[in-house]
């Protein structure tokens, strides 16, 4: 292929993804239809993730009024907010529960859009921007966990950063230096300390939100300009207007979820699920508590890391990220039936490793 055909192809690719003739209110909102079929419920999931993200922004800003990003005051400021500020515990609880809700819904959104082949042409950029949003959301979780500066948070962050460095052992020559450099760049100093907290804080409240706004802007723009994908093999003629009918139904779902979220946040402190008290500030000389674990949404990775060779898990993760990013190319000719089977198998792995990971771990370790 010569230069000019390659250039012409790139222009055509972009023109198909950003069709100028559809760049108006009529096409993007007023005339947009949502197909009605047995998988229609899945069209609510992206909106629900958006709802959780909005809750995170609002409660996060409220938490910023009291939070102090220094190793000497971070823990005390969170404790003060939880114990002495009216509504403080509730806001903190909503932020924690909603982050879990966001990740849970996001994973189902990913699996259903995959199963419905919504990544197919012309929606490749919707999909790829989605994969980036997934990574940004996990980065929110990782950086946010450190901020209360308690014993578990700091130790779990150390373990996370160590695994980045360990990668170097499996890379040849000069490449083996790179993971250590990444770790130092994230950590900011020799051990996890003030520089690390400052960086995680800056990332959690400024960098990641800005990056998310940009990528989410592209994601939603693509969704509106291309309309909803048919989602099923035999597209139905039945559909409903996006505005106002589907949007109003979206709001109804958000209302119900808000009610459930507020009830859970009022009744169950997020820490109720931890085996150890979270109210202990980090003490560099203190012992690392037994059985520290990351948040539930990292368990699907944590148990394989404990049980399998480190290089193998990393290889699988890198392959998985590659396959996710390239899904529109790799699965171009795959039927929805096969895609659904893959999505169900992945979902089964995620559920089993998260819910029964500890039992499986003990069974395998006990057998040795
Ligand atoms: C912060 C994270 C995200 C937000 C707020 C978000 C939001 C949305 C919204 C509101 C829609 C339209 C309604 C729907 O189809 O559910 C949508 C569609 C879509 N999303 Fe996401 N999304 C996110 C992450 C992801 C991820 C991780 C993927 C997959 C890798 C993804 C892939 C898609 C695709 C392919 C569509 C088009 C669906 C269709 O046309 O039928 N999104 N997203």
C-alpha cells in the first residue's frame, strides 16, 4: 500500500467514526432510537456506570473539604470526618460503596457490550475508549485505597508497587530496569511515604478525573453519534425514542439504585467486611497484619498471583489487555453466540475467583 492510499484510508476511517452529517441535535438526540429486544436491559448499564461516576465526583469533592494529604494528618483527618462531622460517615460510606458499585456495573457493561458485539464497526473507538475507562477506574481504586493512610492501605500499596518492580526480573537486558524506574516514579522516594501519598492524591483527585473526562467525552460522543448497536443477531423493528422515553427510564433506574445505595451506606459501614480494624494509622515499625488483601475487585488477580508463577500471571494479564484493546479486530468475524459464551466464561471466572478464591487458595496450599 503506498503513502497516498494509506492516508486516504485513514481519512475514511476517521470520517466513518466522526460522521459530520450526523453532528447535530436531531441525529444525536431527537431522532435517536433504542432497540427493544431480549437484551435491551443491557442498554441501561453504561448510564448506570455514569450515575456512579457522578456520585463519586460529588462525594469525593465533599470529602476534600476535610481530607489532609499528609502522612502525619491523613488518617486523623479521615477519622475526624467520620466521627465528628455531621453526615461525614455517610458521605464516606457512599463514596466507598459507590466505587464498588461502579466497578461491578462497569464489568457487566463490558461483558454485555462484548457479548452483543457492540464493538463492531463503526463503534471501535467506543470500545477502545471503554477499555481505557476500565483502566482509569481501576487506577482510581488503587490510588484511593492509600489515601486514609491506615496500616492495611499502606502495606497493600507496598505489595502492589513491589509486583511492578518484580516484573523487571523477567525482562532482558536494559528493559529489566524499566519496571524499577516506573515504581520509583510512582512511589517518589525510597519507601512508600509522603511523596507517594502526594502523588496518589494528585492522581486520584486531579489527574485521573481529568483523563476520565476526556476519554468519557469521546466515549459518549461516539455512543450518541452512532446510536445504539442492534445487539442481537436478528435485529427487531421494535424500538423506542431515546429522548425523552429512554432517558426517563434511565432516571428511574438511577432513582432505585440511589435508594439502595443510600440504604446500604446508612446501615452497613464499608469496613464491616474487613477482618481487621481499619482505624489503625500506619506505623512503619508496626507489624504487617496477617492476610492483608486488596479490595475485592483486585482478588481475581490477587489469588492467581499467590498461586501461580509471577511471570505467567503477568503474561496472561498483558495478553488479556492486548486482546481487549484489539477485540474489534480479533473478533470481527465471530458470531454473537460465541462472543456470549466467552463473556459467560469470563464472568464465571471473575465470580468464582472473587467469591471462592480464599477456599480454593486454602485447598491448593493445604494439599502441598
Ligand atoms: C467510566 C466508564 C464508562 C462509562 C461511564 C460508560 C458509559 C456508557 C454509556 C452511557 C453508554 C450508552 C448506554 C449503553 O449502551 O449502556 C455506553 C455504551 C457503550 N460502552 Fe461504555 N461506559 C464506560 C466504560 C466502558 C467499557 C469498560 C467498555 C468496554 C470495554 C465500554 C463499551 C461500550 C460500548 C461498546 C458501547 C456501545 C453500546 C451500543 O452501542 O450498544 N464502555 N457506555
